């Protein structure tokens, strides 16, 4: 089964000093790098998704800022595809689907930022489009949320979204389990 790696929005604004810092961004990026290195070593296709906020008053991911850049831990190599998106869905109004179809891709390994937004939306779209999905839980992260003035810790948000995606939409596993099972 033809497989590709999809790294979603691992961009500087999500790291310490960025405009929208996420929980454990460094550890998440390190796990994403492990998956990226694995795919590069196997010569398998890699797709970097970069969110550029089109709103002029955007709170983060503004064009022409350092924060919009893909983090150096997972910077694209020459020849690796970068897909630009402006919505949480990596497939909506992008060339991702035709690029994957051109390669005959049937399975996606997905990781990135934020679990409750762009990762969730993209996983669900990918499943609807017929892809088999492995989601690397420790190579995804999010941030604290608030509901009716009640804080919801990032760890809880992340766990709830991984649990919701497990089985119905994706095989959710750690980066280590993915690498060990795929080798």
C-alpha cells in the first residue's frame, strides 16, 4: 500500500516565543522529526502543510512573519512538497488531493498541530476521501481550551480528540509503535 507522511502546521508561532504557543510543542516536533527521518530514510513521500492566515488582522500565521515558517526541526528538504492552506482542512482549496492521487497514495501517516483543529479536520477529510490513516498521537499537540469559563487542560483536549479519532477515522499510535510496526 503506497504510503505518505503528512506534517500539519508545525510552524514557529506554535513554539515558545511564538504568537500562539502550544503545549509541549518541542517534544511534539521531536517526535514528528523522528517520523520524518523514518520516511526520508525509506524514500517515501513527505508532504508539509503550512497554514497561512489570509486575514489581515490574523492573531498568528500571518504572511511574511517568522511565525508562519515551518519549524526548523522539520524543515522541508528540496523536492519535498509544501502545501499551503488557509483553513483547518488540509484538503480544502489546496492541491493536496491531486498530488496524493498522482502518487497513487492509499495510506497517510499524519502528525502535527493542533490536535483539536487542523489535525482533527484533516484526518476526518482524509478518511472521507478514502485514505487509510495512521495518526501519531505523540507527534500531535494542542493547547488549553475554555468552555463556559471552565479551563480544559491541553492534555485532556488532546486525549479526547485522539480517542474520538481512534478506530473510526484512524489507527492512533505512538511514533515508536508506528516505526516498530512498519519496519
